[in-house]
């Protein structure tokens, strides 16, 4: 048994570099995030009773990823990434305390935007900091272990939040979420400081000062890098197609639970637990078989996800929905972890934040489009129809993207052979 899990211990064999303090803070914040997800969903739908209003609330969560990721990347690369994580956590904990004071949908939307904006900076800083805390050859292994650890929390926190919601009320639940986000942020203090650009030195006396850099040039460098790395660029675009459908389906899920399954927050929390709890299985698979999984085309994982969405159109059994959510969550966790690892390993450390910002901008734009489409269809035709629409669109788009990518690769090979 000890040898069987040796690869898990090896991934975190350098606690002095800050992996354990970071993961400890992330675990505490993960609990708060699940309480926030369940509470905000309940609070919004109880106030409005509208699938479209719920979709708008989800939209304001993903909109900052499209608008602010490009700004967050250069900022994170210029600053101490640990301090960015701490400051973002403290500010987000304060924002969450404002939810119980809201009396209309506009207030909920504004706070959702601000809370998500803090998350953009936190996740960008964390993604850029992780490569400084472990060896590059173990990066996928470390990300897999972290994902598995989070899965242990994911399997219980949403179900507990959903079960407690009617007992403790949304106000207390929001306060618990705020306290968890704050505690996790304070835990990040134990992470060793790491500058975003260690190779950049101050000018010596008598020499010209280093050139001042602007956001436009920083983002231009990130875009130029992605244009030169067609493999990474193709991965980002294909993931954006998938994330449009994934977030659209999620935006229609709570109305689906309420209006189609005729269940409440307890079933929603249980479903979220299985959905995010799949992180445990995904993390173990990546930690042990990451290299083999990484060689698989992304479409081999996207196609099963779209088939799950199409199945939601006809299934009305809660156990089956929960089981399908576990499959869907496993696919989502594997794809997102592989994307993050690809960015971390293929990008120079000095511009990891910027490239990740561009990646999240592309993904965020697709997610916003998916939420708008799914929310509009769910409001007019019902959540099951929204699932069918998203499944067909993403399936066809992913297959078309894969065909174009393979044709481009074949043409490059032909040109090389001709030369």
C-alpha cells in the first residue's frame, strides 16, 4: 500500500517551497466556495423564480473572466503573486457579506461580478505561482494530487450546504462562506514570496533605467507567444468551445432541479457534491496516469460530455442525474487540469500570468456566450431543451474544430515533405 501511493507523496515532497500552505488555504476556501455556490443559487432563484434571472446571475460570475483576465495577467506578472492571492481573498470575503443586504436582482448581480473579479486575480496568481513551488517535471503530478485533495472537500461541502440551507438560512450561510474565504486567505501568508519576474534586475548606477512596460506590450507578447505555439493555441480554442457548453448547462441546472425534478436545495447540493467530488477521481487518474491521458485528443473527452447533456433531455430520475453529474464532473476536472498544466509547462515563467490571462479571456468569452444562449432557451422552452441545444452545438463545433486542426497539421507535414 505504501509503494502504491508513493507517487502521491513524491508530488508534495517539498513542503518548504510552499505547496502545503497553498493547498491548505485552497481547501478552506473551497469549503467557502461551495457554501457560496449553493447559497447564491438558492437566494437568487427564491427571490426571482426565473430561469433567465438565474442565468444572469451565473453570467455575472463568468463575465469578469472575459473582461479582467487580460488585465490580471500583466498585473500578476509584475507583483508578488502570494500577496495578490492574500489581497484578493480578503476583498472577496468582504464582498460576500453584502449578499444578505440585497433586496433586488441588480444587487446580487453587482456582488457576483465583484466576487468573481477577486477570483480572477486569485486564480491567475495561483496558477502563475505553482511552477515556482515545484519541479517542472512533476507539475502535472502536483496538479493531479491537488485536484484529488480538493475532490475530498467537493464530495461533502455542497451536500452539507444544501442540507443546512433551510435550517440555518441564507444569511448565516453567506457569513460562513465569507469566514472560510478569509481564513484561506490568511493561510496563504505561510507561502514563501516569489516575484513574478525574477530574471529582471534593476539597472546599475550610471546605466539607463529598465524600459517601462505597458499592458498593451505585455499582452502583445503573450499573443505573439501563442501564435508561435499552435499546439497550445489549438488546445485553448477547443477548451473554449467545451466551456461554452459546460457553463451553459450549469446555468440551467438549478432551474432544472426546481421546475423539472421538483426538488430543492438539498438535491441541488447533493448533485453539486457528486459533480465536484469527481475531482477526487480525476486527480488520482492524472497523478498516476497523467502522461497517458495527456496524449489523448481533447475531443475524446468532450464527446462523452455532450452525450451526457443530451441524456439530460429525457432523464427525470434523481439518482441517474447525480450519477451523470459525476461523469460530467470527471471530464470537466480532467480537461481544466490538463489545460492549466499545458499553460504552466509550455509558457516561460515570466509570462505565465499573461498567457493564462489570455487563456481565461478566451474561455470566459465562450462561457458568457454559452450562459446567454442556454439561459434564453431555458426561459422560453425549458431546461431540457437548453441541454439538447448545447449538446448538439458543442458536439458539432468540437468535431469541426478537430477536423480543421488535423487538416492544418496534415498540410504542414505535406509542406515539410515537399521541401
